[in-house]
C-alpha cells in the first residue's frame, strides 16, 4: 500500500484534473485543488470534505494563485 500523500492539482473542476482528483482520493491521498467553476468546486467540497481543500482559483490570475498558495501553507 502506498503511503498517504498530499497532492496539489489545478483544474480539478473539469477534464483530466477532475478525473485525477477522484482517483487520487480513492487511493487514499489528501487533495488540495483549484478550478474556475464555482459549482463544481462546491460539489467536490461536499463530496470530499476536510482534510481535502478545494478553492475557486483562476490560475491565469497571479494574484489569485498567490493568495491560494499562501492559504495552503497555513493548512
């Protein structure tokens, strides 16, 4: 069995990032993720509560990424 890891994934609300999120959590890892879709992010937060962390972040906006990164270092 793998040891539990904390994994950071961007784009958790769609496509490959969304699929990886479900797979990594199913394998027992803790997920810190972000995505642009508020609805999908909320659904992930409801489906996978703490210790997992999901935030609405647009990675093309450096300010949003910086604020998100700082919040993760305090988690």
